[in-house]
C-alpha cells in the first residue's frame, strides 16, 4: 500500500508533501502550499476534532477520513499522525495517509451483492411457501365454479380467482427482479444510449417543467452494453431524479467522462436529497422511502449495473441534491 507523507503546521498550512501525496489529490506542490488542510476534508469540522486529539494524546493511529481531490472526487483514507515539537517550542504535525478507496468500494460492492443474494434466497423460500396454498385455492375455486349456478356466488369466486392470479403475478415479478441478469452485449455509443433514454423520459420531465441538460465529453465513448437492460437502469435513475425535484425549478445534468480504463456516467439533480440513513440502504431490495412502491427499482438497477461489471456510487446532500454515478470498464467484450 503506497504511503503519502506530509508535514503541516497547526494552522493547516503544508510544509512538506512527498510526490505520491500530491499525485493522490491531484494538486501540484505549489498549489498545496497555497491551501489549508481543512479545505481537503469532506467534513471540515473533522480536522478540528483530529487536532484536538493530537493535542490531547500526541498521536492518531489509523483514523478513517474522507478527502476531496482537486477535481472533486472522494478518496477514503487512513490517517496516522503525530504532534512534533522543535527545539524552539514550535509544534508541527507529521503524518502518513494510505488510500483505501478501492478496498472500501470493493467491500461495499461485495456487501451489496450479499444483501441482494440473501434477499433472493428469502424470497424464493417465501414464494414456495405461498404458491403451494395458492395452488390449492385455485383448484378449489375451479371446482366450485363448475358446480355453482348462483351468479352472486360465482361473482365472489371470480374475485378470489383474480386476486389469486394477482398474488402469483406479483411473486413472479419479484423473483424475476432478483434473478441474475442474462446479458446480450454489443458495442455501442453510450451517448446514443443516453440520448434514447432521455428522449423516452422527456414527457415526464416536460410535465413537471424540469430541465434536462446533457454534458457529454466531446469524444464518443464505446461500451459493451445490453442496450434494453441498461436503458431500464438509466430510466430508473432518471425517474428517481425527476421525482425528487420541484416542478419548474428542477435541473438534471447528465454527463460523461472517460479515462484509460474506465468511463463514467453521472446523473446530478438539484432535488431534495437523501437523508444519510436512507442513503446507506438505497440499493436494498424492498427498501423504499416512497409511500407507494415495492423498493425494487434501484435494486434491479444495481443488478443490471453489476451485470455489466460496472459499479454505482451515490452522493447526496439533503436540500441540495443527489449525484448518481455509474462507472463502466472499457474494453469489455465478453
């Protein structure tokens, strides 16, 4: 694990950084000397707390912090630091940072997959237990329908039969939403797919007078995608964003960018945001904050995204909006 060394004064000005530390956060050494350490923290009050700990205990060991790079990306790091004193009584902080962003993302993705699989196992068990008595109900209804002549009684049997079918259809829908997605991949422009998805969602946006803005990178991005399925995933994300925004003032920005190995699609809205408690459970099957809904939209979306060997991240601030990003691998052809 690469180490990123730094020295700063109590006011938060950097005195020294090694080259890997500047590479980690994207600033030049000269830029680092012009900013305060507090400016790098996602939660600026966190550094104040850490300074108190350093003054009280003289050191910090393996404390998890979240930093922001120059271009706004979030990096999850482990900080170890100590308070040092020069012979003239002047104090300074010497520290080491280890970037654990990739490890944390992998752990989160593994946890999401396990939750998804656990929900699937539970649902399959419940479906089996429900469908057995449901079959008996349907057989009994069919027998009674063949024997009864009273129209009123037949009407009630029709109600039972329709609702029995509805229960069975609901079970089928739930099971289908949690099955591993079978992929049919083809290389396609992600910009074309997004344009098609946006066009299909445009009526909903117009009804609420919400502005949808595209900010695609100039160079096209070719990805291996199952077009119908990825359009379902993108539609779910867009619809959630539209529903979270106020009529007439909503703005949804859909942007793309790519590097050597990855391509990213971002959906950024200025809606109501998501409270931290709900953000942690966002992709859990059957979890929803809506008054109506089964909580399967984003669970199915994550299933589709992960079937493309892609990953999803959501950042949100209550009252400010939400940024939903999907990162795809490039050069995937199987």
